[in-house]
């Protein structure tokens, strides 16, 4: 094993014998398996369950929900349909959710796909009441009420600024 040394010293022509390759590979395989099992046990690693087409998932990095279209050709990857398009994500970024907690946007796209072309289906909308901005409310009442911080304490500007 190793390189042949260049030396002028006389030596015998017989080199040291090489290790038995099959037994060496078997030993290294056992060693790797021990390392793998020790790491997985120490870090509580577990195999993620397979996702089926149609399953609803939460996408961690986008913080949004979607449904599984198909499995991608790469290992542990899935094609996901969200309200903003189709994306590919690794299984580690997906959390399986029950079907009842699907987002309204996904429900509306599925209803549109299932309806016939002659019928118009209205999309469900989530009620959003526009909140008045805090500056608009406080502008009209600024002379009568003192300004108050979020914690409820009155805000007294310094007198030297003449505000």
C-alpha cells in the first residue's frame, strides 16, 4: 500500500501484501452503519412519511399551504400546487396537514376546476374589514386627547422643542 519509495538502499522485490478487499469493504460498511445508527439515535432522526397526490401540506419556507400534485424525479422532492403557482420542495420543507384546514384559495381553485364551463362559480372571499390607520384617527382628536404610547403611558414631548 502507498507509494513506492525511491531509495538507493537495496531491498527485496517483494512488497507488502495488499489487504483483502472484500473483507475491508465489509468492515467499512459495518463501521458506516454503526456511525449512521448512532447519529440517528442521538439526534432522534426518523424517516418522513410518503406524501400522496392530493395531500394538503404546509410549506415552511413560504409560510403557506398547498396540495401535492406529484412526486418529483429527485429523491424526497414533491411538486406542490399553491395559490401563487406550482413549486418543487424537498420533503423536509413540507408538513402534512389535515384536509379540513385547507386555505380558501385552494378550495376556490379546486371548485373552479371541477365546475362545468357553462356555470360561473363565485370564489369564496375571506372578509377583510379595512382598519382605519392610527394616524387618521389621532389627527382629528390630537388637540383634545394627549398622545398615548402602546403601553398606555402619556407621551410628553420636551418643552424645548416647542411641539
